[in-house]
C-alpha cells in the first residue's frame, strides 16, 4: 500500500523483500497458508496412506509370484502336451501291433489254405472235372466228396463206359463200381454207384477244353 502501485504499472519484484511479498499474498489470498517462521523453510511432505502401501505391496508380491511361477506353468503345459503325444503314439503303436498280428493270422490262414489246396483238390475243381468227363446223356443224383474219396450216383445209357473215362483223368484213380448196376426200365438207363480215390490236383491242363 505504501508503494502506491497503480494498475498497469510494472514493478520490479527483485526490489520487494520476500517477507513483504509473502505477507501481501497472504492478505490477498484467504486460502494461502500462513508463514511459519519456526519451520525454517522446512516443508513436511505428505505421506502415502498405509492401506495404499499394503495394497501396492500385495500387488507387487502377486506379480513377483506370477513371474516366478509362470515358467513352471509353461513347462508343465509342455510336459502335459508331451504326455498327450506319447499317449497317442502308444495308441497308434497298439493299433499297428494289432494290425500286424491280424496280418500274421491272415497270412497263417492263407498258408493253411494254400497247403490244403496243394494236398487236397478243391471240390469245385473235382465237380468241374466230373462234368467234363461224363457224357451229356448222363446225370447224377448224388455226389459225395471227402478228403480222399469221391462217390457218385446217377443214371447213364451205359455205366461201364464211364469207368475208363474217369480212370483216364489225372484227378482220380482206382475207379470202380461201389455196388452192382441195374437197368432201370422206367428211365431206360443204367443206375450206377461209382467210387474212386482222389489222385491229387495236378496243374490245369490246357486240354480240358478239348474234352467232352
């Protein structure tokens, strides 16, 4: 007030003592803190509340634990994935072993069938051979085929003519009548029962198509 500062007039604040400037500000700004000469210019800093500190510490601890445990969790996940892969591989191995055993069983069956075919003529081949041999005017009423014997029954115009035809085959031997033949007047044919042994199964002969 004593300086008589006019509005719009510039004042050199360097010439104003700080104490006077502070007092003027205190009077002009009601909310300004008062001057405490006993503090000697030392200002008290505000402290962080204890609850906030505890919360921050807890958050830091959780983050630290996560940082420590996350590699372990990653490794555990990798181990779990490897265990799954191993389990799948073991399942695949079991399937392959089962298929291998099944293939071995099939191969054994094939070998057994091949052995049987090599030592025992197939029924269909024997029937085919009999069909080729017998004349067209001969018909059968019964055919019985075992491992070593073939027995046929039927009617023919001349039963005695059948024996040399069957004997000439490479599949049969010891061809003979199993019982006496008789003339069926109603059928006008000889009723016969022929029994023969199986000689084996030679290779298919190209001359089959030249037979009757």
